[in-house]
C-alpha cells in the first residue's frame, strides 16, 4: 500500500474542494492509507479512518469504545480557548451514545419502541401536515427569506418537541444552547455552560412529566421506576439535540445542494417518486455529521494496520461515503443512485435511533418545498452562503432564498 501522503498533523478541516466535498487531504489519504496514523496538536499519535470498508468494520466492532471517560480526549484540531488534550470526561447519565454495552443496551432498548418503522409510518401524515403548515407560513412572507430560520429549523423542532413533550414555546432556549454546545471555536467553559443550561431546563421538565405525565415519549420514560431523573435528563438532552439539529441542517444544506444542481432539482420536481432515493443520496453526499471518536480497548487489526490499545480513533463518515471503492463517481450528486448502505446514520449498535423519523421529515420537507415554490432560487451569490465550518454538525447558518411567482 502506498505511503506517499504525509501523516496528518491535526485533522484536515478546510473544505478546499468546495462546500459539499471532503477536504482534499482527507480524500487523498483515503486513497493511499484509509487507516492512517494521525498526530494530534499535543503530539499524541492517534488514528484517522477514512475508507468505507474500514469505517463500517470499526463501527461494528465493540472493542472500539464510545466512552469518553476511559482515556484522554486529544482534540483533532487547534481550538481557540480549548487545550489540545482534555482530561477524560465523566460519563453523563442517560447519554447512551457515549456508552458501551451493557449500559448502552439497557437505555437504548427502552426507546426502540418509540422509534419503530411502524410507529414512524403512523406519524408520517402528521409530520407532512407540520411541514405543509410551515410552508404556509413561508408563503405569506415577502422574499428574500432565510430558509433556515423560517423552514429548515422550525419543521424538525416542531416534530421533536411534540414527540418528546417539550413546549415549542421554549425553542429559543434549547436552540441557542444546543447551537453553542455544538460550536467548535468556544471555550470548554462556554460549552459546559450551554450544556448546563440545557440539562437544567430538561431536568425540570422531566420532573414535571413524572408528576403529571402527558401523551409523549418523555412522559412514557418518566413513568419507569428504573430510570433516575439524571438518566431521564440525559436521554432527553440526546434526543432533543439530535432530533432537531441534524434534520434542520440536512434541510438547509440539502436545499442549497439541490439549487446548485439545477438539472437534478428539475428532475426531482418533475418526478416526486424519486424523492425517497434522493433523500438517501443527499444523506450520502452531504454527510453532515462527519466526525466521530472511538477508543481502542485492546490492540486491534484494521485495514492492514494495528491500532494499539488506548488509541484515540477518528472516523470520517464523509470520506467513507465518498469512497470510490463503494460508490461509483462518489463526488457526483446523483438522485438515481442506489445510495442505501451509506453510513450517514452510522453503523452497528450506535446506528441512529431516529433515522426513520429523519427520513420522513426530509421527504416531507423537500417534497413540499419543491412543489410549492417552483421558482425557488438563492437570493445571494453562492460564495456568500455562510457555511457551518465552525460547527460539529455541518450545514448553512443562513440560506437566503427568493422566488418570482406566487407559491402554491
């Protein structure tokens, strides 16, 4: 195997190939050494995994731990106000995405019934109604309009608030704090202050739900006597954060991508039956939740390399989803592609619990937007779109759009 690409010092982050593509250095590394050593800013050597097959195997191997409390977290890039290496983070009760079995198994099992394919299909009509009502609101506005603020963020926020039992009137609180929590270039103190504000709010909410339950997921969980308030709060934090940030960014960035591919957009508008496949392709192509950490609990062979026990391992889902060994012409957006098998929802025991919900929201959101706004276009030059290069979930901060005829 070629070793011509230098070992990266820090995680390559600059989107130098375009707003939708991986950094060129990561793409080159995937072709030459898909499981590569990587030097962190503090001098510690860890690993970066970019190849599709290696990422898939890694995420299915529970010897790669998700726990952040078992070793030092070496930051993959220089972050102003944050040390290059942070002390091990104590496990947060209920935040099962950062747990291993059996703790992860116990908590996730409690939620599987709430997110089954059958239950999500039962909710599909209601979710479509939520999207259509938000499009009604958008239609009443005079363009240009920020599509993120008026559509991409409200739709998943309304859905997850209703499912969980979180008052939508409190959205400013959790949206501001969740955005701050996901921001890269803030100090650890600021990040923890945002986390503390969110968990304080959610702790009070789940305590109220335990005393006076409603018809929602948090009430169902609060009725269990095998969950503490702290665990309920952690679960609520995880579901609320993941339930609106990821889909909101997909709706915003996905619309931007479609507007930048007008032939694909026109075909999708003319043939709505292509939407389910288009959603999978957009998920693959954009891979908004890109970087994940794992920690080797023993010496592990992966992709012809031996990853020593205790190593910090970084996974790039964007690089894996653009691997030409798995997808033909991977840097091309192709709504006809059979993109099932992409890793945007993860793989293995931590595969996204709410993936069916996200698919329904995206199908409803994109379908309604394209149908009702046939002349939708950017209101600013492409180069002026503000990209979320400073966030741990990629997207657009704003997407000013306009239209030239009466929306339907």
